[in-house]
């Protein structure tokens, strides 16, 4: 392994170690000393890998978005079933990520969007690009479903994908506010009405 590969592997290890505390507490509430502690690296090493805490946040979001999109690709595969099956597998994954006391592994998009969008333009752009790619994947799956007949044709695929993504984001915020899963149940039913023939 080259020096650059070792450096990048160490950066990724730090980011992945710190992801759960950032997911639990938020970006601003987690200090560099806490990142160092959870990643088990000595003081002073942080700036060897990252120019700033913002650079760490950018890397955190880049890695998170890459992992998230790979998970979507797995769920949106023919092995899961037809396009409607794939979409509901994705919604089930979304729902399961945010219930049952899972605090550190929740969606960083939901957790950090409002906070970092006001804090860092570069971090906001990473989220914007990542969510656009997620919506595109949903739209492609909807279009495939409309062609095969497992998804209704009432709405253009890209517009429907955006509406569904926003619906699930809103439901996730309501779950956080209410500490109940009812918003997900209603969103599941709405998704069925919007998608199924």
C-alpha cells in the first residue's frame, strides 16, 4: 500500500469512527478532542489528516453519501424484485434506520442538513449533490416500474421521486419530534397510493 493509500485509509478510519457521535450529537456539538478520542488517534494527529474541522465534515459527508448511494444501488437491484418491490425495500430501510433507538447510525442527511447548510457552503453542496443523486436513483426505479407496470403512470418519474424523497424527509423529522413511528406509517400509506397501480 502506498503512502497516499495509507493516508486515505487512515482518514476514512477516523471519519467512520466519529460518524456515530456526529450522528448522535450533531456536527457543532462534537469537538476535535472527541473525534480524536473515539478514533483512538493521538492529539495533534487530526491536522495531519484534515486542514480543519470543516474539511473533516466534508470528508464525513462524502463518505456517508458514497455509502448511502451504494446501499441504494443494492436495494434497487433486480434481486430485490420488481421496481415497486425495490422502492418499498428502500422505504423499509429508511424507516428501520430511524426507529428502535438507533441514534448513532441514523441518516446524516436528516441529522445535519439544517445545521451544516447554514454553517458551510461546501458541506451544503456535498449534501445537495448527494441528495440529487439519491433522487435520480429513485426516479430511474420509478421509470422502470412505470414501464413494467408495477408503478402507476400518474406522475412524471423525476417529479414523483422528488416528492417521495421530501415526504420521507418530512416524516423523519416528525418521528424525531413526536418520538413515535406514526409519521412513517402514514408516509408508507401515502407512498403506496402514489406508486401502486
